[in-house]
């Protein structure tokens, strides 16, 4: 596993944006697995100013989306215009009023609740993910793969998950001031592991314990991001951190 330590989050965002654009210009990268979250806002700000031709035939597969209980008591996807929706996040941060074409934006859906892995089969049918750009939760989740063998085995596929109280606290946005939904559909750790290149991005002091555990903790689903150190993943993984997130290394 390689670790790239940049002086600041701004420098880190530059680094990740350049890396992604370099892969896209190489002509062999068409399918990106992408993340939401504050970490990616400055990265998307950089990507959205590129000329439209950069994104010809590029597909953006998001990792996850919230679920809410509908009026009839059944689980459904959060409304795409809800302020907490990740579909809205991507529209606002990357696709809206930019050169990036949102017609190539994909999300896991409620079908993955009934038929886990529907999204995985679609991704595989499109040739698989060449580059995964991943954020890291404070509890070491990737996507919404919360810690624990019973909830997020290393081979897990896209499925319905319940969120831990700590994730719901971490994702609370005072500007929205709504409770974070209790559940989501997320790609699995196995889905992520099928990507040909894994780039995990974490900035800020609050991420330093998670970075420390990712690199030095036990390789076990109790630390979901430790899947990056499985023999089949370690050689294709790059962690991009700023000095604050690297503080405990
Ligand atoms: C959410 C998402 C993750 C993301 C994480 C980090 O929980 N499901 O995919 O990586 O948040 O978010 P932030 O960048 O805001 O710290």
C-alpha cells in the first residue's frame, strides 16, 4: 500500500484531481466509483472545470444512497431532491452547470435490498471499475460498510444496511438540521475490492485515528478499511492524506 502525505487538504485535493484526470486522459479509464462527503467537495470543484471532452464516455458510479421509511412503512430511497440525498450532492457538487454529463451518473437502488448485488452485476456488465475514489468514515467505513463481520464481510456486495449511531452523528449537517436517515444501500467491501485501482482520501485531524487503524490495525471486518491490506488489494491501493490525518502514523 502506498501512502501520499500532502501538506494540506488543498494540496491533497489537487493531487487527487490530477490523478483522476491523468487516468481519464490515458483513455483506459471509463468507469469511476465515486464518493460523497466533505472530503470530495474540493476535488469535485477542480474536476467540474475541465472541458466536456474529458468526460466523454465516463461513467460515475456512486457508492451509496440513504434509505428512509415511506408512508406505507416500506423502505425506499431518499427523495433525490432531499437536502441529504447523495444524488442531490452529486448534482450540486459535480454535475450541475458543468461540463460533466450527469446522464452517466449511477446509484445503487432499492432493488439491491431485495436482490443484493444487482448494482454489482450492472457495473460488471459495463466492464468493471478502473478507478475507485473513496472517502473514509471516522469508524473506518468505506461507503456505508459499517464495522463488523456480520454486517460488512470482506466479500460483501451491494445491499441494504443500517447505519450506526456514530455515523449518523458524524454525517449530521447543521446547515440542513435534519436527522440523518437510519439506513442506506451501499456497495460492499467485495464490490470495492473488484476495482482495479483504489484511492482512499482523508483529510483533517479527526480522520487521523481512522488512518492509523487502516494502516496498523487488525485486518478484519471490525475495521472495514483494513480490507485495503488484503493481499489482493494492497498493491493497488493508495492512501492520500494531509499532514493532519497522518499525525498518528
Ligand atoms: C459518508 C459516506 C462515505 C464517505 C464518508 C466520509 O459516510 N458514505 O462514502 O467516505 O461519509 O465523509 P466526509 O468526507 O464528509 O468525512
